[in-house]
């Protein structure tokens, strides 16, 4: 599959809130860095991150654009509540090796009625 095709499948699995299936898209030593948070390193830690996130918020990703360049794909997304963001995905051997995401954490917390960080 191309990076573009993989991202489309990744979004389908993300929207099913299946952290185990979602983690299968990542290489063993993958890095997922959502810039509003600290980087998460390793497939098992990424699975745990998604488990924790799916447990506290009903997240839905609607594809706006997918751009592909070699072994990279960029996903521009929105959700039904108006939150928008983008993710950059680097692939190696058909697995996500590196992911970086940009989105507004305070808006996410407000939308999902989650507590704000104290610091």
C-alpha cells in the first residue's frame, strides 16, 4: 500500500477506537509526537496512549486532505466538533516509523469537557 492508502485505513481504524488494531500500523520503535504532548516511543507505548485517549474522549477523524511525497504522508483533518489539525507520517517497510501531529489541545479539552492542566 502507498502511504496515502495506509493513512486512509489508519483513519478508519482510528474512528473505530481500536487501539490494538491501530498500533499494528506502527513499527516496533516508532515515535508518535503530538506536539501538545511529550513524544511516545515504541509500538506498545503508542497502543497504551491510544487506549488512554479513547477511554476519555470520543474522537472522530474526518479526512480533509492527504498529501503524499515518497515515504511521507500528510493528513489534514477535522472532527465533527470543529477541531482541526494535521499529522505528518513517515513510513518504513509499510509501517509508520514517525508521526507528528499538530492540533489545539485547549480546544480539545474544552470540547470533551476534560480538565485543563494546572501548569
